[in-house]
C-alpha cells in the first residue's frame, strides 16, 4: 500500500522496498542488571504528536513525561545551508527530557467500593496554540485535558530587610545571594521561603524603621515549564476506559469503555453524547465488548471500533444520533474445523489504527496483525503472524493470564510498514506492500538485531480475491526461536509508536523507553 490519496495497493511491477536496517538510537530509564522495577514506573502509554517533534509517555504511577526533539533545533536551516556546511541532511530523531507532571492520582469509588488506579491508559496529542502544548490523558474513569507551556518566573524584590545584615545574622539572603534551589509554584511564581520565615534575630536600626516599602514582584528572564489541567471529563463511564481519540475537526474527541462510546467537546467537560451503546437489556445476553476505538484521520464523521469477537465496525455519525447500526462490518470468516476453546479469546482485537490516508485499518489480535481495506469488508488484505510459535502453548498462556495481554500496533507514516510487540521484549516490523517479504524481529535493547532471524519469510498467497491477500508468518520455528533463545512471558512489549514522518520507533520495555531508527 502507499500513502497517496488513491490509497491503492502498490503494484508488484514496481517491486517492494528493500527491508530496513534498524539501529539503536536512544534509551531513557535504562535498567541495570538485576535492578528491580517498581510497578509505578512501568510505562503504560506512548504517543508522538503530529509533527513528531514531541513524544509523551504515561506510566502506572499516573505520571506523564514529555520529550522534545533536539536534532532539528540544534541543526536548523534549509537544505542548501546544510549542504554548504557538508552536514548530512537526513538525521535520525534525537530526543531529550522536557518535563513531567502528575496527571492522575489513585481514587476510591465509595458508591461501588472500588479502587480507581492512577495508571495512564492512553495519551493523545491535541492541536498546539500560541506555543503551548495540549494533550489528553486518561485512566480507567477520568479524562484530563492538559496545557503545557513555558512561563517566565516571578521573583520578589525590594524587601525591607537589608540582605547583607540578614545574611550576617544567620538569616536568609535575597535571591541574588542565595545559592540554594528555589521551589516554583504552579503559576510560575518563585516561592522563596526566606521571606516567609524571617528569623527573630534580625537587627533593626535604633528607633525602628521610619518607613516600610511594599515588596515588588519582578518578572525575570528565566522560564519554567508549567503543566496546567484545563478540563476534567469525569463521571461518564461505568466501565473502564480503553480508548480516547481526537477528531480531525480539532474540537471534539471520543472516549470508549467496554460497552459505550461517548462524544465530547474539548471545551465542555460536564456534558457528553453517547453515540454507541452495545449494552443489552439483560447483561446475561452480553456476547461481546468494545476493545478499541479511533476516529478517521480526515473524515470527522467516521470512526471505527473493534470488539472482543474480532470484528471491526465502521460508523458514520451523520446517520443518526445513536449509531446502533454500522456502515461496514469487517470480520474474517472462521475456517471450518479450526475452532477450539481458545479461538474466541485470541480473536479479540486489542488495538485498531487508521493509516495516515484513512484507506486502511490495522488491527491487532493476540496472534496476528491484520490489514483491512475499508473498501473491502470481505476479509483482511494481509495477515501477519506475530508469534505463531506460541500456538502450542496457549493452555499455559491461559493459566498465567498472558493470553489476555493487550498488544498495541502502529503504521509508518508512508504506509509501507506496520509494527507490533511480542514477548521477551521483542517487536516485529512487517512490510505491507505487494510482494514484500520483510518480517524483522527486533529486541528492545541497545543491540536490537541480537535476536534477528536471518532467513526471510516467503508470503503465502490465498486464492479467490481480486486483491491479493497475504499471510506473512515471519520467522516460524518449532523451538523458542531460530537462534535457540528461550522466551520470557513476563517481559512483554505492549506499547510502541511510529514517528509520523520518519522511520523511527519508540517502544516501552517495563520502565525503559527505547528508540530506534532506520
């Protein structure tokens, strides 16, 4: 497939692009050997903004950490200037820590006697304005709208106390004398405790002070990043929120839980509209739940949501206020005689993503990645086997609950490749153009190619379709892997994101954020 407006599958005559050679770029929060990882530090969400200049991560402790791109700033200028300096035009993205803030705190629902953990489930970037960054973050119940911007620090000057005498008597010196770090308030003001806790041994002139001066607040040239919560969207979901997605109109977004999808206006936090409701009149009749939802990238009236039965529904908000019916239903017919106890469990879709041009939908279930053409609802265009070697171990995975792990997926900005995670901190990158055999296995470490399988896969083509359907098995082997490495089901790579315009991937391995480029 390509990223053009036509969205047509690339012809075989053009030939697939050569497989990418992935290299390690950066790591944040790298663990030392044997270091114990705290539960609250485990990363639970990753998201690039539309420009790719900022990256946000959320963790189980309710914190949101922001990173900003540095290579573009340090080596700015047009192509001609770079060539004159003999500087390479193309560089892989490099990021640095920008700021962090506490987005959610643990809560308790006294009505239902339930603890609401602070874990960040999803982060979504919103449109920037006046140099400020805006983003949505959510835990199981509450969505928050954050504004992050630089503010100039304010300091208090022209005090009544002589700084030199105060310092000599063991008091507190002024801000120009003191070398200790000062805490800053949420509004950017400098809270210098020295003026709030004047000691009693300060000396005053004989006869007292003839006059008192009012302190002056001075705005300094120093700046500090301040995160402020602009809106809180609460009390709208009875079940755990699994998805939030921004609309292309820049004004609205959706939030989805197991049974409902709500439509919000960013500026209105006390009202939402229920647009999808799959809750049956009798809960005993419940057969499937909503697992993920996302707006179309360009058509503000269209969105897709997936279910635990392995189906994807495309709905049009123009049809009715409550979208009980769908415009299109995407599901793959079950092969006869292949049903088992685990069939329905592993068919559950954990994540759906639209391609940048909106023509294709990528879905991830437990065993496979599937690429769907929104103009063809009879079946997926391509199917990629992520870890087929696990099929004989499904019983063990069910016993330790690993079979319910929710892996995310992502597409490259040009639409030529897709990626998703697996166990042992591995992730897979597949080429999705016609004839491509690219199926790369990478490890979230400083040596990503350590477990790379050398033999490329051969795609097997299915019959009976005008558009070729491809089943890509990658590197299958009856053993642990082709290099004899054993797999660890306790280390799983659930969250990853692809840079919107470059071949760069950010992925989370426990509390560590790894970045790779090609």
